[in-house]
C-alpha cells in the first residue's frame, strides 16, 4: 500500500495558489535586488589602475 506524503493537487485551494505565487514573486524580486544583472548597477567605488614604470 502506498501512502502520499504531503498535500495532493486536490487539496490545493485558491488561497494556496495566491500565497505560493506571492512568495515566488517576493523571492524573484529579492534575487534581482541582491544580484543585479547590469554592470551599471554595481557599486560606484574608486577605480584603481596600475601605471607601468619605465626603467
């Protein structure tokens, strides 16, 4: 005999769909804010370049 672990799709209500959708959206927004995709969004710190010395 097999026994199900966790809820099945029959037990999935409209409230569960809305809650999981909202949590997924929050997760993606947090990921976008923490890991920006463009290089312009990086920190505006000082850029240091090394100069070659001639001898």
